[in-house]
C-alpha cells in the first residue's frame, strides 16, 4: 500500500511526460525477413512467412479477423505475417523486429473487439500464433498445458474427450483464442463457482523482449501476476498457459427461457438483478435481451432470454428457482441434463444434441461488423431505466445485451489478487453489442453512434469514478493512444477503468520487463 501511494505520486509528477517513436523513413522489411531466416536456421522459417507477394497472404490475414470493421480497404495491412510454428520463430520475430524498428502485433484468436492484434497506424508485422496450438491434458494432476494459439473450443474438446468430471472456467465463444482471452481475464458461465480463467492458471511460458523464454519460476511472481489479466501484449508473447482443471458433475443442467416485454420481461429483469447475484454458486443465470419482430408490419419488442447453467440436476434447479424466482416459471421440460463439454456447445448457441466436433469449427473470414461496450452495475436499474433501455434497443434494432450476474466466488477474490479488479460490489456486468452486415461507412457510423448513445444514456446508473471497463471487451472510446505515441496521461484514463488500483503495479512490472516499450498498442500499459 505504501509503495502504491509513492508510485501514484510519482505517476502524477510525470503525467506530462510521454514517449514517441520516430518511424524510420524507409522501413527495412527486407532486412527483417533476412534476419528471420538467419536467426531460424534450426527450424526453417521460410514456410511460415507471408508477405503481400504470397498468393495466400490475404486469406491468412482474414483467417483470424473477427470484426469486419477492421477488415476494410482502408484498414492498414501488415508488411508480413509470421505464422510461427515453433517457439524459436517467436523469438526470432521479436528480436529481428526490435533490431529493424518494426512494430509487432501478436495475434492468437483475433477476437479483439477493436482489431488491435492485427492493425496499427505505423508499419507493422503480425506474429500469428494459430499454429502453436497444442493442448496437453494431464488427468493425473488435473492440469492442462494449453498453447496460446489454441481456441477455447479446442480446449473444451480436449478436456471433454478425456473426462466428464473436470472442466475449465473460460468464455462462451469457441473461436476465441487462449492467448488473448486468458491474458485479459476470461469470464464464463462458471465464474460464480470458480472465478475467472486467470484465477485458475498455475503456470505460463512467455517470450520476453530480450527473446528469453521464461516460465512462472524464472519470470517471478510480479510478471506472472501481470499477465493474468493485465493483457499479454504489454509484456511479451505468451506461448502457453498451465490450467488447473476444476471439478464438475458428470451431468450439468442447462436451460433457456425467453419472455417478451408483453410476457412480463421488464419485471423479470428488475427482479433478476437482485436475485441472480445471490443464487448459490453452482447456478449461473444470464439475462440476454434482444430485439424481436412481433409481426410482419415492422412492430418490434424486446425478448429476454434467461439462460442458465446449474452444476447439478434439473430437479434441484427447478425447485431452487421456483422458490427464489417463481416469476420465471422454470419447468423440468425447459431443462437439459448434459455433459459439461456439451454445455459448452449449448452456450455457443447450438441446439442441444449437436455433436461436440462443432467446437473445432473455424470460420475462414469475419462474418459481421460490430461495436461492443460494457458496464458494471453496482445498484439495480430502476424500472424506468430498464424500459428506456428497451426503447433504445428497439431503435437500434441490431443489438443485444448480455447481463452476467456476479456474486459467489467473484466476490470472494480480492481486487488485487490479479490485475482484473472488478470483484465484490457488483450485481452484474453488461455487454452492449450491436452488429450489422452492410459494409457502407454510413451504416457503420450509424450503429457506432447509436451504441455510444445507449452507453451515454446508462451513465447515471452504472459504476462511477472510474466508470469501469473490461479489457477483453476492448473499447477505444474510453481513451486510446496512437501506435506511434504513448501518452502516460491517456494510458492512465483507460488504465484506471480496466485495472483500477492495480494499474500502478502493472506499470511497475512493465517498466522492469520492457522499459523501452517494444510491446505496445493503443491501450497498452506504459513504462515509467
Ligand atoms: C464473439 C466473441 C465472444 C466473446 N466471448 C467472451 C467471453 O465469453 N468471455 C470473455 O472473457 N471474453 C469474451 N470475448 C472477448 C475475448 O476474450 C477477447 O476479445 C480476447 O482478447 C480474444 O482473444 P484472442 O486471442 O481471440 O484475440 P486476439 O485479437 O488475437 O488478441 C487480443 C489481444 O491479446 C493480445 N494477444 C493475443 N495473443 C497473445 C499472446 N499469445 N501473447 C500476448 N498477447 C497476446 C493481442 O495482441 C491483443 O491485444 C469474446 C469476444 C468475441 C468477439
Ligand atoms: C503519429 O502519427 C500521426 C498520423 O498517424 C501523426 O499525425 C502524428 O504527428 C504522429 N505522432 C508522432 C509523435 O510522431
Ligand atoms: C512466400 O513466398 C516466398 C517467396 O516466394 C517463399 O519463400 C515462401 O515460402 C512463401 N510462403 C509460404 C508460407 O509459402
Ligand atoms: C520447437 O522445436 C523444439 C526443438 O526442436 C521442440 O522441442 C518443440 O516442441 C517445438 N515447439 C513446437 C511448438 O512445436
Ligand atoms: C403494429 O403496427 C401497426 C401499424 O404501424 C399499428 O397500427 C399497430 O398498433 C401495431 N401493433 C402493435 C401491437 O404495436
Ligand atoms: C436462447 O434463446 C434465444 C431466443 O430464442 C436465442 O436467440 C439464443 O441463441 C438462445 N441461447 C442459447 C445459449 O441457447
């Protein structure tokens, strides 16, 4: 605490200080590529390098772009993509890029909301991790080593084909990459029981700016703390994580009950806000409002899906909810008892019974344009605010909101245990997510503007000073630097929203491990 105060003072005193990079007038991409070849003689790297001259450059670029907003003709493109196949390729990319003054963007699953893993406004290369994706599940000690390029779907599949009684708490979307997801916190439907992904990581391997490979023991507890929620891309390249698997029952129960405004959704959501965070840890009950057509004349309503997972049997959860939340009217026939891995298939919005191989499916290019923003709620929203939210959603139309209850294990873990500070005191957190298919810039401008309007409308009713934000739901509206220029003052704005009081320690770790700020992006942690 004492250290923190001193550091805070120091930060204030250097607030006006900032660092800029002058880009070499001619970027030496050829020198960089030659350096790679020279450095990688033990593991030939030629087959891993794509430049715009290679026919498949564009398709490899698109393979891990999730948001079409960052895949337009005006989006800056990399000078090269290095699809590392071995740790030594990662080391070579870091050392050669440093030597030749190129910026490196690290990409695992490419699901960054704002495309920071594959765009930059200064010359850059992509270090693509998707080939380094093996998973080694060890049931003897209930752990799994997972390489960064693995997707969550691959992780769930690897666990689920070996056991029915262990799982891992991570996100809902199977194509999200372990590299970005886990370094940014990682929440999912078991967070009320087991916390976030980062609360269940026991070791990791990272390539530093010096090209060294460190594990937990050799990196030390400060850096190991920082990469579990502080974002990997400020500190180095994460190669792999060692996950602690968590026990789950052989069958879990899932359900999805939807009610429209006309069927009482407003009162249900009003009550849900205080009921869901107080439920037993074994039960996660999300509320997901989305806009729905009532008729063919264009009349619309909001339909709220109450989607649940209970680490137990259906009789028990029906009895529990009929006592705590009878208005929902949950029935046994709404419930499906499935294996944990099948529940991950259900949460990815597949019909119950879909074979688990679907977890391995991967798109070849982005599907939609989108804008996401997130909020943490400490007080219940008054009914008139819920009604105003419905009205705004109907105006936007192509939007849904994910409301995820807190409480349980999330409230027990101290704010400083990991860089992710949003713990006790939250009722729920909400993602506002609008998406569209039309590529016109006017359409994009319209949805971005409307999503910001919704966010502004919610200001009085959500967390304040700072208005907290979730780094995995990256939002450049909350303060962002330029790729060629890191201002400490700007970093403090987004840094406090993402990390609250943990920012000072993150800055200290950054200063020790990467003092010249090689690993950087628009919302990275700056060194002192
Ligand atoms: C459809 C969808 C659903 C989502 N659902 C959830 C959810 O349920 N729970 C949740 O918590 N989040 C969720 N997210 C957010 C997601 O966890 C983050 O976007 C996460 O950062 C994505 O990781 P990635 O590897 O796919 O992304 P990338 O775009 O590859 O990377 C994201 C960031 O991490 C950095 N990074 C990537 N790999 C490495 C590495 N190996 N070493 C160092 N830095 C690295 C990148 O440079 C970038 O800054 C979702 C996102 C989408 C688009
Ligand atoms: C950074 O780049 C922008 C253009 O992208 C330019 O306007 C600005 O002057 C640059 N800043 C520095 C410090 O070089
Ligand atoms: C890209 O083209 C270069 C030059 O022809 C070649 O050496 C390299 O192997 C190609 N990359 C891949 C991945 O095929
Ligand atoms: C990289 O090569 C080394 C030595 O040849 C090998 O031990 C290691 O498993 C390889 N890594 C990957 C990710 O294939
Ligand atoms: C549906 O739209 C029509 C025409 O706009 C309107 O007259 C009608 O009242 C609407 N119905 C509902 C249920 O809102
Ligand atoms: C729940 O139901 C809604 C409404 O039908 C649907 O849009 C959503 O995909 C379903 N979610 C899951 C996880 O099944």
